[in-house]
C-alpha cells in the first residue's frame, strides 16, 4: 500500500482519467473474485495481487524504479493500484 496505493490513489484524485481506469480495474477484480458469492477480504486481494505480479514477471514486466509515473499506461500498475483501492474499502480488523 505504501509504495503503490498511497501515491497512486493520491495521483488519481488529481487525474480523472487515472481514477476512471482504477475504477474499471476494480470492477474487473470484483468480477474475477466473484465477490457476489463470497466477501472481499484482504487475503483474497493479496493473493490476487501476487497472481497479477507473478504473471506479469513471467511475461517480462518489471516494476518501475523510483517514483511511479502514473501518466504511463501500465496495465499492471493500474491493476495493482485498483487492488489497493479495493483494500481501502475493507472494514478495519477488530
């Protein structure tokens, strides 16, 4: 969350295009995880994010070095940012 979520979600508040992309990715993630059948949890989101990252690595993707340029159309980073956005919606653990 600290390396992707916080800076990315801050950037999305300044960029309607990025915010729309994150919303679309979040909808896709919810569909993928079938949250209509089971509740969305931090464990599900973490496993999903790891799967995205691992698949991306397999296909040659590498994370950006240094500050992330959110104006770039990096599908993987936007998908991971959407995971962070969804994680922010989860209730705090008791």
